[in-house]
C-alpha cells in the first residue's frame, strides 16, 4: 500500500522479495523492476519491462502486455500465499485444481474462496 500511495509499482512481487522483520513487519525488497504508476512515464532507472519472476506474475504481465497495476501486485501476493500455504507454484497447476490444492493443505474455505482465489484471477481485478 505504501508503494502505491507513493505512486510506484514494485512489479516483481515474489516470496523471494518479501522480508518479514522482527515484530512481524512485512517489507518488499529489491526495487529493480519498480516503476511509476503513471502510464507513459519513462525513467532510465526503470530498465525492465516485465517482472523478473513469472511464477507470481499475471499472464498479461509475463507477456509484456501491461506494466501492471496495484491489482497485479495483489495478484502476485495471492500467488505467494498459495505457494506458502501449499508448497506448490500456482502456474504449474491447472487453475481448476487451485481450490482443491488449498483445501488439501488445510486452508480454511473462507480464506480460499473469499481471499486467495478471487485475487488469483486472470486478468487481475481491482479490489477496494
């Protein structure tokens, strides 16, 4: 949220770029793919046009069809949660088995159906 409030996108959200500090504070690290939210803004400091970790990116970001949005970052966070809860990478499974994979891992149905799966949709939707 702080990045988006500052008008920035991380664009490479993955479990490798999430750091949990003492006390439980969560930080995103490695801003190498970050860019401004405004379309058309180019900077010599934003060299990458696609996220570096396609396992957590949406299909349209991986294909270079979009720079991304806050919804794309929420999508990546949902895929990170899927991985952390199941030990499986969502992109290696058919989407019709995501629910059963989460349930087999003991994830609460409310968390599965109301939080994680809706945010793993293609293309990502904006959530308020």
